[in-house]
C-alpha cells in the first residue's frame, strides 16, 4: 500500500511501532552513555565493558529468530506483551545492580526485549506499506537514532546536575511505559506472506541449509558465551552443520544465493554502525572531552533521524542497492577521517561518518523485504539477527580486546606508570587479558596523568582505522549486487502474487 491508501488504524499501528523502537534505542543510548560511570563504580576492565555492550546486542538475535519462526502462529500482540515485560524487568534489575554479573544479565534481558520488538515491527511495516517498503522501513528505523539522541540528551543534562547514574537510568521507564500504552491496544494485520498463501516451507526455503548453518553457528557460539562454556571451534561448527543439513533436507533448498550474501554482510554492517555507536562517546572524549563528545553523539543521531525520514526520494533516485553502495563508500571515508582528524575537525569527520552509516541497516531491511517477500518475517528479521550476533559475539568484545592490549603494550614502554596502574589479569572469551586498576588510574597526577591519557586516546583513535575495513568489505559485496541487477535491466522489487508465486 502507498501512504495515501493506508487506513487510519494501520497508520496508528505504524507510529506505535515507531515509538516502540524509540523506547528500545533510548534504553540502548542511556546504557551506552552511562557505561563509563558504570565502569568506574564497578571497576570494570575495557573488555568487561565490551562484553556488557556486546550482550546488549547479540541475545537480541535469539528472540528475533524465535519469534520470526512462530509469530504468525502466536500473534503479534503476544510478542508485544513479552517485549514490554522484558524491558521492565531489565530496567528494574539494572537499577538494583551490585556488580558485573547483574549488569551483564540485566543487559541480556533488555536485548531479548529489543529483539522481540524488532520481530514484530519490521514485518508489520512491510505489510502495511507493501508497495513502498524501503521508504517506510527507513522511516521506521529513524526511530533508532531518535531514541539514541533522546537517551544521550537526558543523561548529559542530568549529569550536569550531578545526578546519580541510577536516577538517570530510571528515566528509561518513561518511553517503555509510553510504547506499552500505544502498542498493546492496536489490532495487527495478517502478514504479507500469509495473506499471499506462501507456505511455511516456502518461507524457510529462502533461508535454506546454508542460511540456517550460519544462524546455527552464531547462535551456538552465543549460547556458549552466555553460559560460560569453553566450546571448541569444531564443536560449534559441527552443531551448526547438523542444523544446516536438517534444514536443507526439510526445505530441499540451500537458500537463495542473494540472501546468503546479504547474511554474510550483516556482521560487518552491524559492527560498522552499532559497534561504533556503542564506543563513539568513549572514542571521542579523549580529543574533545566527555561533554562535547556526548553532544557529537547526539548530533550524529539527529542527522540519521532526519535523513531516514526523507529516505523516500533518495531511495527512488538511487534504488536500494545504489544507496547501499554510496553509503558504504561514505562510511569508509568517515571512519578514516575520524582516525586521522584531531580537535574540532573531528566534528566534520563525525558528520561524514553519519551520512555514511545512516542508510546501511534500514535500506538493507528494505532490500530484503523487496527481494525476498516469500521469506516473510524470517528473512526480514533473520538478517538483523545475524548482524547483531556477529557484532555482539565478536565485534564489541574485539574492540575492547584491542583497546586493552594496545594500552597495555604501550604503557609497558613507560614502566614507572605501568607498575602503578597495572591490574590483575582477567579471564575473557579471548583468554587471560591485562586490566587496569581504576583507582590507581584516577590517582595519577601531572605529567604521568597526561602520558597515560595520551596513550589511551591514541589507542582509541586506532579503533576507527580497524573499523574502516568493514565497510570496505560491504562495498565489494554491494557492487557485486549492483552490477548483477544492472545486467538484469535494473533494480526492481519482487511482488507476491496469489499462491506464493513471485515475479519481477
């Protein structure tokens, strides 16, 4: 449906879904902004911070995959109730946290709730606006940066008044209650795939054996990390292979090759956007100070919000795949500029990066909904699940790992400082890693403090260079798809017809 033919009730449902996504990213933004305060209060290493940030993302995939498989059976409203419950439990648990374990598991719960929200809002939007999917999925996902900006804004303003982190985090209850009031009374439509008569098996065929192998491996590794099990790589691959073979036998399909390619891009895409988002304030505050870095984070989020709201004409001009090519190229340039820039020039670099990353996630969802409508909620949400799993399991913790290792290596060249601030080794998913004694770091003064901050800030800036490799990989994949569509006469969405047939 186009905007002009959508019923009043369906428009209300869309905006209720929009507010639900604002609430999820508000919580995400507040947690990301407060992670430095949490690190100091609970004496967390950079790797532990990375693991907390990571667990705020990858369990999202468990709920989004599960609900995508069953949501047409249990109903969208059931998923909405479950999401609200997860958010409330997580916020209350975090407010009563007493250390790393409480922070880790309360973050895990909120990620489950976030995944459940995504599981129903994406297919609902694609169904309501089935003739303008990419446009309206971009508008829907303008809610994500909007929530990030609002969350960061609240914490910055409250921190100016020296308000405790617990009171700041309690603000998360406000948007959660609002989205609960808006979403729960709404009536949800029948999903596009179901209405077209596409069978459950046909939906699974789009993912196929290879797609389920990829999902199975990431889920297996995620469960092992969650439970603390040291799982050998060949065991996780073996479990994933069994899942893939069984799925291949049942579906009689290896999966749509284009969908598999998009799955492969999702980990790098998520780390390019969400991974950098989770660390942005910490990475910038060394050059610009904590307050200004927070405002830049807000500025980037506002830019993304505005651009996604006006995505319709942009998508129409360049097509979904053309916009992805342009976005990946701009993201590379933005991250390289963030690496090399210093002082106020960082603001211009951050704006360039924002233009690059804005359309990556939301336009990928648009492309998937346009090219694989038979996949229904599973393909649309499956790409998000794989992206978040890849980023959460490896992306965010690896960023913390490289930062811990880099700071430790560089500080060893200044033994007088290193002996004062070195903490005990801590066990992580990457093995035993060095840590810093937060109290000793805070006690540094004068030249020693300046030297320490310089070493840490240099290592933070290196993260942008490492991140730039990821959109480079995305660009190669998008160019492959761009020339594939060009050879077929240009990009065109696939439309479902009765009985599950499809044509360009």
